[in-house]
C-alpha cells in the first residue's frame, strides 16, 4: 500500500468535526477504498482552547489557515470555514498556489469565484473538489461530471435547500403559515437565527450556479441567477395547489434556451406525479435531463455533519487515488461565457392568486386583461360567494410568456376591485 | 491533448449501435470531458453483411471477438454481446489476459464470474468496468464505489427490472391481470418473447448480486440470492395493497445481518410514502443506506440503447482519463466471502391472502394457527359475506420471523376451508 495521504483541515465546526469523526471511525474502510491511509496531520480553527471532543494531540495546530496551507507536511487542504471571501478564500488560494489540491464544502466561495479558482488550480497543475458544496451527501457533482459525462444536458433542476423544503412540507401537512412554521424550524435547528440566506433562496442559488456551470461547461455565473424566496407563500396557496393536483417546491432550475442560459430559483408548482414532488422534509433532490440517459434523479440529505462528511471524504478518496479532474470537467480555459436568458422570455403556465372585492364584473375585467395579452385561462376558482367582502380568486393559465404575464399583472393590480398585489407562481410540467 | 483512446466494440445490437451513435454524435463533447478523443477502431459482430445504419468503412472487422481482443490496435475492449459464458466470457478473459481494460454491460457475466474476472484483471494489472450492467443509465456503480465510498453500508435495495415494474404499474393503473398485461408488454417491446428471465426475477438477481458485492466488499454470490418473480401477483393483491396504503414492487434487497449477507429478489409491499413506491413504469431506482450519508436514492431509465450507451461511454471516459479502479472498489484478494443469511431468519411484517370457504370458524382457525407460532395479526379484511362461497381473506401481521410464518402457512394450507395455497408477501418498512 502507498504512503498515507497527509491532510490539513481548516474549520472544526459541525462539518469539520464530522469529517474527523468519519476518518477515525472508518480508518480501515477508507484506507481500503482509497488504496492508502488518510491522515489528518494538521488543523486550523479559531479557538484552540475549545473542547470539541476530538483528540488532536498528534495533530499540528495553525491559528492562521494560510499557514496550514503552506505547512510542508500538508499535501491536501480541506476548507470547511465557509464564507465567499476572507480567510476561506485566502486559504484556498494559498493552497492552490502551492500546487496542493483543495477539498471544500463552501458553495458561496465556488459560486462567487469558481471560474477564477479553476484557472488558478490549472495554472499550478492542481485541482479542487467540492462534492459537499451541493446537495450535501448526494454525490451529484460526480454524477454530472463523470457518471453522466457522455450526455449533452438540456436542463438540470432540483430542491437544493432543505430548510425551505422542510418549511413548505410542514406548511402543507399542518395548514400553518410561513412565519409560524419558520419559528418552529428555528427552535428545532432546521433554520438559522437569521433565516434570510435560506428562505430568500440565496443558498439554493449558490448551488444552482455551480450545477449549471458543470452541466453546461460554462463559467459559474451566480450574478446571473434570478432569485425568489418562499416568504410570500401562504397556507392558502399551498391548499389551492393541492386542489389543482400540484405541490409548491422551491426549485433551482438551469436550462439552455437557444444557446442562452436560464438560471432561476423560485417557488414553483409541480404536478404531484413528478418524482420531485414527493421529495419532502429536509431532503434534497437533483434532476438531470441528458440527451442519451433521459431523466435521472438523485435524492438524499442535503445537509448535516454526516452527509457533508461523506461527500468531503469521497473527494479525499478520489485525490488519494489520483483521480483528480478539472473542477468543472473541462479545462478552465474552455469554460464558456453563456449569454443570460432573461426570465421574461420564459414560456410556461402560471398560477395567479388575486385578492379581490367580491362584486359583479371583477372576473370579467381580469379575464379581459389577460386576453389583451393573449393569455388563455386554464381554470378559475372562487370558492363561495360573499358580496362586497374581500375574497381570493385563483386562476391558472395555459402556456404564455413571462413578459406577457407581467404586463397583464401590472394592469390587474391597479384594478379597483383588486386590493392586494397578486401572487403569481410558475407552474412547471416536470 | 493526448492521443486518442483506441476502442474495440464487440456486439453491434441495440446497445452497440447506441454506443457508436453516441460516440459519433458527441465526438467533441466526449473528447473534451475525457481529455482525449475516443475512437472506435475495430468491431466484431455475428453478421458482417447486415445493414446497421453505421459507417464502418474505416473500422477493422473481426468475425471472432477473441481476435478483436488481441488486435494490437485495440487498447480497450467494449463487450456488448451478452451471455454469462461462451464468446462473451472468452472475449473478456482474452482482453484482460492481454492487459486491456474491458467495459461491459453484461450483468449475467459479472454475476456469475465477477470475482474470478476481478482476480484475472488484477493479475494483469488492468481492470473492468460495468456501469451499464446495473440500472442502465443510473450511475449507481460509480455512486456506491466512489460517491458514497466513505460510508459503511447497512442495506442496498432497488427496483432493478423495468419490465416487472412496468407490468406491476400497469396492473395497478388498469386493474388487469398479470398474463393480460404481460401480453401487451410483449407487443409494445417492453417484455421479451420469453419473459422468464425478467418476470421470474433472474435479471434483477444478477444486478442485486453485483450491487451487494460492491456495497459490502464481498465476492459476487449470485448463487446465494433468493429469487421470486411476479407471476403469482394478482389484480386482487394489488387492490388490497392500495387499500392498506401499500404498493407492490419487485425489489432486490441486500443487507448485512450480524455479519451474514441476506440477498433476495421478491415482490414486496412498500408504504406509499416511501420514495421508491412512486418509481413507476419502466423506471429503475436504487437506494443505499450509509452510516454517514443516510438514505440516498437514484432513479432513472434502467434499459434501452440511450441510457445503456450513456453508462458505457461514462466508463470509457474514466478509462481515457486513467481513472481505473479495482472492479469492486477493493483489491480482488481482499473481497470477503460472507456467510449467507437464510431468508427464514428474516424479521418483518407479512401480507397473507387466503382463499377460503366463507363459513363460521374459519378465521378463528387461522388466527389460532398464527397465535401458535407467536404471530400477531395487525389487520384482517374480509369484504362482504357469501356463506359457503369461496372468498378472499387478507391478513397483515406484525413483525415475526419468516420461519414462523412458513410453519404457520403449512398448517393453514391444509385447513379444510382453505381451498388454494395462500399468497404470502413480505411488507418492507422502507
């Protein structure tokens, strides 16, 4: 058996602790599958005095992560500090510049600097791996980059944020409202004290930008992702969706449309029969559509110490085996810069929930406005009658363009009987 | 860019044609992802005169596949002839003996000779890859061997035969009987003229034995797989299952129980909420349970020219990149021989459908027999009343052992009022 692979780990939080626990528990199994032992020879974290329940007596300690990257005893750097810039970026750059491969779970870093880091790695004849950055334990990076490498992809989409999926699932199961379920999720540790990063879709957008780059051989373009979160989803929308045979999911979707790249994260309605509709709770799932393989879906836990450690160590085993690849499957210089497909050009169906005063002629006015934009209605629901009271009206449309819909909504929201801004959601025919 | 990888393809049926079509359509894409071109320089098939719609003018032809393996122009052999012995085995052995890596879609060959071939490959410092042999386009071999390599597995199971899943799905959707749906499936090309290989579970058993070897680091032990097919499933069972909130699926399942390996293929009842319950039609799915990652499921098309070609070419790209691994993840000499766990030791719940004469005391006799074996009933359904007529009675049990159940069934089937052999199916709590 070859010599042990000497690893430096920066960041000893939940994930870092999970990685050390895995490497310790599965020392023999991992050696067998990697063809050599995986030894953590150095670590770096903020507070040396903190008791993490880890035996670090035979491990070098660096207060400065960049020093860890430069430690000659360290062959591979594992970055688990997080943050798109600052120390994490400095560490990764230092390691790559020293020709050392990097393994990271840092989606923000890759989303913001993926292409530049790929060039830096190539320049120094090394690489970085980031299986843990997208969909946690699901080996989706390997699947797109290797397992499905023989396909041209038309579309890749998924449930990329477990917090949002947990909140939407719980809202559906209990009939409760967003704010209420979020508060509970925070108590249970499924949502952060500051939930914006998750519920506003930013975390999912980081992951989507990475998946898109990999699937389409393009530079990561996080700034081109259209992002909408789930705060505006009400219990009413979830109930109406169920009535329509649909389910609301926060979906990140990237597709090529006439050579342009559409990337968006938003709550959408999906048919109950779609495999992704039944992915519930904190689970994540990613679907890839390849021209030879057809539709493939992978589902599993998208976060947590165990699943993330599983992905980090899988990357380490690849490196130990010498199975390094260009980070985005093709050489950095060959990554394309694709034009962004504007969301206004999206063609598809829509769900509209309007809050109106129940009086004769309201529906006629709305229908006429839609007709003026060539939008044809597929269904209309107005439950009960309550003259002069405020009631919800739900409309689904046949396929139209988002541009037409937005123009119609602008005119609808100023109708006198319409008392709240309309809620409009995309319907996807997965 | 490095020199092209020179490939020999033996077998030009549906899958062989698909592989050549893919390599031709995606010449640039594949070169980019493989780091070099993939050139088919030689082929072998039975009938040279047959028009396959392929341009083979610049490709060497070998009537004898073994000659293709020995052709010095061929660096890698792709075996797509099928069959567990005969020419396919001779070809693969010749290629490995010549130190040439082999890519195959041949599940029967690997199921029967996997361990011996792994030793042969190792002896000649080469390897073989078989992503296409299990679950078609789903990259489950790579997932178990690499993506989830950091986990100890407790269980791996899946829907491994699209023909059976199509038949069971159609039976449920239409209420029709097995023989009727099978005949239709044969007309549609979803089932072979001789369907035994699929509907009796043999094909699924081949794939299960391969998955088990990979997950548990053991020698492929196809002869130890317990196999039951779906011929005995009636429309009645499917309807009762639905009433119980369950769905019948042909599942291949392998698990470690106290160091012994349980491998079985059989129709089982799974709860509707289980992700695998909603995998329908010709789709396949595989679920792996790892100690760090938790439950991961991958779903996609398990057969067909496109999906199979996708898997074959993914293996070729790995070989082009120099990413060869031991076939079962660990060196052949380290593969374990695990004792077989007898199915009688299985603990779990059961579904029983009895065909009885409707008369007082029948249920009491059955219940007493179950009680004598310490089996407790969870539910009993006898729809309608029809004194002295033959009626179905459905019973579900709480967890018991299969040994106890079999003893009880032996006594139940000789009860005077029981007029047909009982139908007993396992219930899995996925």
